[in-house]
C-alpha cells in the first residue's frame, strides 16, 4: 500500500450504553478507493463524522491527511477540513441563499483561489455532473438527486487529499449514479486522493478497490 492518507487505530464510540464502534481499525493509502458497507445504524456515518472531526471518539486515534483528529489545534483542524478534506454529506448541506456555482466554489474561495478561477472550476465540475446549465439556480429549485450532485461537485472541486462520501448515490437514478461514481473514481486516480465511501449499495461499492463492513462495532473485510 502507498503512504497512508487515513489511519484509524483502536477507535471506539458509544452513545449512552450502546457501543457504535469498538476498537475499530482501518488504513487507506493515497489513490485507494474503499467502500464501507453496513446496514442503517451500523455506524458508517458516525465513523465518517469522527474522521472529519465533527464528533470525538471515546478512545483511539485518527490520523487523516497529516492531521491528528481530535488532538489537533483548532486552527490546524479547521485547515485540514478546509484544504484537505472533501465531504459528501447525506443531507447535502447546500447554502440556500447561494446559486449552484457559488455553492460549489465555497471550498476554493476558502483556500484563497481567485474568484474568477473558482467560478470557472466550479462551472466545469457542474458540467461533468450534467448540471452545466443550472449554475445560476438556487438549491430549492433542484430535485434531491440534483442537490446530491452539487454536493458531490463541492466536495471534489478543490482536489482534496481525502474524500468522505456518505451514501453519495442514495438519491440518484441508476444512470446519474454511475456518472457520479465514475467522477469520484477519476478524481481519486487523477489527484492521488483517498476515498472512503459509506454505502449500503453493492452497485456503488463496485468502484472500490477494497470493501469493508461494520459488524458489531468492528471494521472487517467484506
């Protein structure tokens, strides 16, 4: 395996008396695509939130793109999320008052990309996902599947070192899902990023180099 972009070591997380993750371990190298399978409630989204630093593990360590998650200085953690992480959320989290190009451009602007370049790169990413004509639309004017594609474009546009995708094809029809999956695979190959995709879809998982499953809080080969 190439140098690890993501290393999860003995991570545990519980809510109340219920252990969601227990001594979970996982390592993903640069350019590697990994699918994380499991039923709803198994802990897939929790693991992605822990990696992003949106929640804290009860025990264990997470090293992501050179940043020790949880132990990092708040400024370092913010820099990691801004510059090195792309996250496709299940709930999209698009900014309702911004049009699609502006939504996609947010990560680029946060890292200091000139506005004109950010706009051009965002337009190009929308075109790759079949939304090139909708750049001036607001999120509320889109279907759930279209919003999902915008969220994917925003997660990939700044070429992050680590891409986390939470059910990225859950709202897409089969043809659009295939286009989105191809784009994620291409981005990982072109940039040497690592991809961790949480999904219950065997079809989506087919793009992965390696597949794991969460079983009783542990990450095991699928």
